[in-house]
């Protein structure tokens, strides 16, 4: 009689676990190191509440567009037109709000639909006519920049109504002001309470996931590393939340950005369409043979990118209180760089939402820190280019080593 025994489930050592997940945790470490580096070089200005708020406002649109760009890169394509779409939709919103006098509740959804149509126009040629995305979106970059000049007639249009400006410059009110124990220090108690609740939920779900993995015999991260990770993340989150609560609290755009990050994380990790996009990017022929409609998926990724670029265009216009023909110049490079720094593969099939977000903030912290230090645009571009090259080299090196 043969008695079957299952091999005992082993938990990897901290060293082995870090080596297997070096890309993900290396990004977090890099972001923390860069923030501390610029905190030192700027004599403590980087972590001041006002500057942290500016950091969010300055980079929210890059993060939002990086969510859509990641899906396009994972699908095996690229989009060079997002900067021009930002300017084009921002210009259209200015015409409708300032010239035509339409209410922002009509203009915002209308611009999102127009952005989706722009993405659909490009996605059609890529998905169904098999023209390389590089060529299609390069043409789109030129076409929509030209249309922006036509729409705005080569001059800025503004100012915008106050309610539209709140999209980018407004803050979530302090709903718990009556419970504020330190009114002289904390100006938005609701922001601090929200961060504390989110930290508690993150710890709860982290423990729950570990128990679920234990029940199913799935490998868990080392417990000591889990405790250390949760402790560091919680401390950083509470610190940043406290800093924001001493100024004006959460900017409206931060809430929009957080909701989109949560939505796209769910789509890429838990939904069928998300897994199909990864399968298509990994091997399009195999995905097609398995019954996946790869043309439709490619089309959807470009429509999605157009919508997010339109939202970013309105956020930028609201923040500047003006739509300008030069808006969005070079944004496509920052968005693409954020995705590649965050671990996306140029060959498709690889990339995470969290990585793209961290990559966007790495770029944002560097921009912000170098601006505070007074470095010129020449040095800023030089540093960002070297960081992008180093990130891609690191990714390729790890793949070859594996």
C-alpha cells in the first residue's frame, strides 16, 4: 500500500523572496530613497504640506494617463499622441465653457466622449487595418496638435468658471471638523481619519490574504517581511496624511486619481478583459487561437487611452485656468517613461498598475525636487533620460539573469 503524502509548504527566506520580487520592491525603495534624497537637498522643502499638495497637483494627470498607457504597452503597442489629445480636449473644453457658456456638468462628460472618439479613430487603424501604432499615433500627435491650434486660433482661452476649476484646484471639505482635537494644528481632520481608516483596512486585508493563502497552500511572503513592509507603508501613509491634513486636506484630483488606480488595479488583476489583454500582449497569435478577439481588445485600449487623456486635458486646463496651444507638449514622453520605469516591457505582456503609478511619482518627485533646487530644464531632461535608461537596463538585466 502506497501512502501519498504532500510536501510541506515552505515559506521562502527574506533574501529569496526579495530576489524573486526585486523589481516590485526595488521600485518602492527607489521612490523612498529619491524622496529622502531631495528632502535633504531641498532643506526639508519637499515634505512640506504645501509642496506635497503641489506634487499631487503637478503629477495627477501623468498618473491618470499612465493607467491607460500601461494597458496599451501591455497589449504590445504605444501611443505617442496623448500630449496632443490633452491639448485638443482642453481647447475644446475652453471653447464650450468660455465661448459657448455651457455648464461644466455638460462639458466634462462631452469631452470624455470626444476623447473616446479620438482614441477610437486611432484604435481602428491599429486594430482592424493593422497599421503599426507607432505610425498611427505619430500621425495623431501631429493632427491633433494642428487641430488644437485651429480650435484655439493660436491663443490661450480663459479664465474658466469657478466650478470647473474645482476639478483640479478644489479640496475635499472637512466633514469631521467638529471632532478635531487639534484645530490649531490640523485644518482638515477628515483627511487624517480617512488615511488611518485606509491603513487599518490595508493591514486587515493583508492578514486576510495571508490566511487565504495558507488555507489554499499558496506560498506566502515571510512573516517578518510582511510585518516590516506593513509597518513602513503605514508609517509613510500616516505621515503624508498628517502633512496634508495640516494644509487643506485631500485635493479633489487626488480622490479622482485614487479611484481610478483602484478601478484599473481591479480590471488588470481580477477581470476577464484585463487578463485577456495580458495574454494578447504575451503572445497575440496564441491568444487569437484560444478564442480571444484581439482586434476588439486593441481597439478598447485606445478608446480607454483617449478618455483618460481627455480627463487629463481638462485637469490641466482647470489647474492653469486657461487652455493653451502648447499644453501637453512632451507629456507622452513622461507617461511612457513612467510605465517603463514601473516595470512594463516594451515587448508587451508585462506590467503592473502599481508599478506605473510608482514610476510616475518617481518622475514627479525628480521634476519637483530639481525645480526647487533651481536646476534648468537641460539638466532635468538629462537626469530623467538617464533614470529611464537605467530602469530599462535593470529590467533587461534581471530577465537575462533569470
